[in-house]
């Protein structure tokens, strides 16, 4: 794996960048400060009352670009209530501008969310995210290393860990950016080759700390690609990398549907109930017999999925946009 990673980094960053990436990360004396006011950070966090003194690992739920935490986790199939019936309370975040702003700012909401949930629960927590929600916890745990002792598991579904390319990227950029002569910051930042992703992926460790990392991806992702080949964009070195079609051959699961997929849900439950990342060998034998996670109502889940992409596209042309990608903040800049 080390050799494969070296070759991959050399292709992406060039020889000099690859050598810098494989060097040990510089340890900071303190985590970066937060620029978003604490009151604003707290208002964005919505927790079930059961997180207080939780008896089992609680979960911080993170939505993707163009979505809100309320509609993704609380409405529709009511993901939160399904988790709670299985013994796991949760919190979710509502990011500003429907999760389309600067990912570096979104990371501050995640940092605060982890701290608050850990304090209320009085135990370590897990993180479960879709798309950008699978990428931003990695940014947070990379640059706020003191958080790592609080997070036992991260399960990242369809995350743009190394950026999206090809037809999927072109179609989304065409819909989200060209009609408005600019892109929302998070759209710039999740494109392959973005400054943000170069800064993140130049670090030697893609799965920082003792946190157990699991990724889930789908071959039929209509937004984030590539998902096949030696370096799938949603996979991470050091993680348990699960492909939905490898668990359930022939399944067709879109980008948005992946977060409710029975394989993704089983991965979350397995991760929070065992040490280490999720293992498909421990999943229920009927995991492929139903399209969505156990307990999620198909009659409510499918309409939400079908309506999501048009709603997201309508939002990203109305939110604040920029002509250029936001600069990488000082604490994350690559030192050469």
C-alpha cells in the first residue's frame, strides 16, 4: 500500500509534492482557533435529548452540498429516529447556505459539533456523513488533532475525498455554475485538483489518528467519480473501503441514495458496535434484500431521494458564489 500511495501522489502532486506528502506532518502546539462565533456554531447543532449521558456511541450526522441537516436526517425517512431505535442517539448540523459555503468554515461547525456532542454524551462519538459530509470530518480531524481522541469512527459515504472528474463533474458544474458566472465555494473545492484537496491530500495520513475510518461508495454515483480503478475518489488509504455493488452485486444506487442504502446503514451500525472499521462479513444476511437501511420506510425514503437533486440544483444557483476557489487557510498550507 505504501508503494501504491507513493506512485499515486507522484502522479497527482509531482515528485516534489509526493516527497513532501510522505514526510511526517508537522505537529502544531495547539489546534487552530475558530473564526465563527460560538453562538452561531451552537445554533447550527441540533441534538436529540437522549445524547445526554448516552449509553451507546452517539453519532454526529453531516449532510452534503446543497442539503440541510433537517431534511436529510430528521424529515422524510427520519434517519435519526431509526438510529435511536437501534440504541444510538444523534445530533446533526445545519450549515449556512445549504452546505455550499467554504468547506474550511464548515469544518469549524464540525469541530464544535464534535466537542459539544462529546461533552453532552460523556463518551466518545462517531461521525456519519454523505458527500461533502464525508469529506469535512477528515479536514477537521486532520487539522484539529486534539479531536481525534473523541471520535471512535468516521463512516464517509460517497465523499469527494480526491475530487470528482469527468462527465459527473462537468454536468454538475454546468448546472451549478455556468448559468450564474460563478460557483458556490464548496463546488470549487470538491473538484479534482482544487487547492483545498491538494492541501488535504498532501498529508501523509489520509485517516488521521486512532479513529477507525470506513468509506462506502457506489459505482453508479451520478455526481462523484471515478469510483472504480486503483484509486477510487471516495476511498481512503488506511480505511475500510466498501463498494456497495461488491456487497450487493447489480445494485443501482445514486449519489444521494447512497446515504440511505442498506449497505451504508449496515456499515454505520457495524462500525459503532465493533472495534475498527465496518466489515461486510458481519452484516445481516438479508442486507441486500431491501434497498434502504433497516427501519427506513421505503415509501418515505424514495420520494425524498427523487426530489433531492432538483432541489439541490435549484439552491446552488441562488446561494453566494465566487469566481475563484477560496484560498487555503494558513494552518493548512503545504510547507515545502
